[in-house]
């Protein structure tokens, strides 16, 4: 609807609309609190360790649906230096928009990494379907492997078979480490 809207504003608006649709109006203060919470969102408990292992062997690029300020808070908690960070704010659209994956491909080409990208993500809908459409191989971090449904992400609505699947980022990082040992 508004692909250039910064994530906090989009989150505030989605919260307002959801509350209204459910018959529970959201106050401006509540919407502002949720919108401003992004920099404080916790990382998954395996992220710090796993990213440190992956950084030993690969360049890491973040393709994030949040804005720069929101990701800055996450980045501090992740304790790893990413080689590049692409946010929805930088690109002017949100995943699953193909523009996000074109921006990633352009960045990889600028850095001389064409043909060497691997999409590692949890959301089939936001990440794996559009990444596959862009020709990228993928590793699915299936954090809901032991539970039904899609969690906070929509049903992908398309059949996508990632190249590999792990129940956690930690499990993937351990497999990578074993391959290099």
C-alpha cells in the first residue's frame, strides 16, 4: 500500500487497523509504543553464536524488512559485523517485493559476488518464494518444525522447496562448521 513508509509507521498503522477490525481500537499511545519498540526486539537465542560461526566462513549480508534505526538495535544485540546491510528503508519496498531481491543482486554484483549468494531465512513467504523467483538457492531455518502453521508469517501460497532445511540457525551453523572441519 505504501512501500516507502518506514517500518515503525507501518507497524503503527497495521496495529491500528488490526485493532479496529477486531473491535478493539488501539490508542495512539499504544500504536506509538509498538512502532517504537523495533530497536528493542530480541534476537533469537541462537543468533549470536550461529552468526559468529557463519562469519568465520562467509560474508554476511542482511536483507531486512525494518528500517535502519530499527535494525541498528538488533545489530548491537547480534554482536557480528555484517558485510552489508540492506533495509526496506534503503530499497523503498518490503519483502516479498522482487525489488528487494534485485537490490540484493545489484549489491552482490557491485561487490563481485555474483552467483555466490545463498538465502538463509525463516519465512517462506517473505524470503524463500521471492528468492527462488530471483534464482537464489536457499536454506530454510524452519523454527516451527515441531509446530503446525506459519507463525507470524503468512502461508507462502506457493510451493517452494528450499535446497536445505534446518530447525534453527544454530543447527545450520553447526553443519557449516562440520563441513569446514
